[in-house]
């Protein structure tokens, strides 16, 4: 079973499941290769996404498993 991708906003505590998360505005994505330069233990199929909360507009960073193409 894949790790849960449920993400919680640090400001308003709203939880976003996969579909809700994907619907939020993406402000930044850091690919695995980039993250791997700074962190030793990082699996190649993960990236970091920063999306804007749909309720309070706070930026929410989340570690995400890259969707298989
Ligand atoms: Zn929020």
C-alpha cells in the first residue's frame, strides 16, 4: 500500500486528500534529483510540492510520491 498523501494545512488545519490536493494551485515543485543534493536519504520517486491552501491561502509544503506516468 502506498504511503498516505493526505496533507494538512499548517495554518487552518484543513485536510486535503489526493484529489483535493491536486486541485489546489501549485506554486512550486522540487524534483527528487534536486532534493537529493541536500538530503541523503531520499528515494528517487518522491518530490516536494508547495501548494496554496484553498481556504486561508497559506503555502503548504508536502512530500509527495511522484505519480507514475
Ligand atoms: Zn489553510
